[in-house]
C-alpha cells in the first residue's frame, strides 16, 4: 500500500487497509514515509497456556473495562488449536489482537497482526532468523499484518522462560548504552518496533534509564513489558520514552488491577 500525502489515522474497523494504518495504531504516524511518535498506550498480554475458556471469558469482561487498547496473545508452549480458541474468545473484547509468538508454529490467521520478533539481544541464530525462515511462507499466506520487531531481553532479576527457551542471556540491566546500541542496530536493520522485555514474572521491570537510553537512539515506537505490576511503573515507562506498556502476568493473576486506573 502506497502512502499518499495525507496522514492515515487508524481505527479498528479499517485494519484491512494495510500495514501503514496498523503501524499508526501501534504508535506510528506515516506521512511521506516519515515515522512519528504518537500517544502512549497500554496492551495486555494473554498467555493461552494459562487458564481455559472460563478464564478467557473473564479476561474479556475485564479487558472491556480496562484502559487497554491492544491485546497481545502468546506463550511458549501452546498448540495452534489452543491459540485459536483463545483468540476467538478474546475477540469479544473488541480490541485489535496481535500475536506474540514463541515459535514458528504459532502462526494463525485469526489474529490481526503478528510481532515478527527477532531476538537481537542474543546470539542464537534460531531466534534471530531460523524460526522466521520456517514461518515465512505461512506468514505470507496468512493475511496477517507483519510487524518486524527487534526483541531485547533485559535482566529482570531472575531467570525467565524466554531466556531458557531461547538459550540466551538477557542484557545487563545496568548497561543502558548496550541496550541502546542493540536497539539502534535493530532499527538500522529495518525493524519497525523495538520491544524491551524483562520477561514473564520478572522481579523488576525494565528501568527508566534503559528505556530513556533506547528512546534517545531510535525513532521507532518502543514497547516495554515484563515485571510491570502497577500504574506507577507503567507511567514511569511512558515518561522514560515507551510508546506501549505491556502487562501480562499481573493482569492474569489479578485482573482487577486495571479497574482503578485513571
């Protein structure tokens, strides 16, 4: 889809207009090929490995009441059928659904988009390009909006599933310039989003110093997740330069946490 002189303003009902529109919804405004930052947003991450139909239906009811603007769905172990079932139920929340895949086997047509994650903080070729090669033809046929994403694991205080599955070490939490250089390399390689993740169940979220350092180096939208358990922590991430904050474990364990957000 060619970008005309007008600026595209996205809405859920016009996702089928293509990637440029969906990029705006994720925090980009595309005008003459220039990417500009938009307002902050909150996304909730649903893991289909956690709970079942009744749990997901409860998540739908709470998501409708929450300030969330996007739903990410993904996990490390789920099967396609389980993923599809979860997506069909979460559709009732009337929010865009973005796949947050743990492997090439987690590509389904029922979502709106997919974060095509390249784990640029690690040196495991399987998660830099290997899984992408396996999924390439399926992705091309899927009709999903593809969102190339530089994925950085940041030390959150304890080992995480993502580090274990990917067989990589997270970047040190006290080396913000290392994270910034890594993110910049990802953007220069063509990544349209940068995802800073402390990992599921992290003891601490990605620090403001790391987010600010990355924000200083890259133009593309920044997603931050892992270890964010309060509105104050989310606000700190936005203040440091994040475009999107993701809440996962805490929302599934205590969904009421978002009910009192201002």
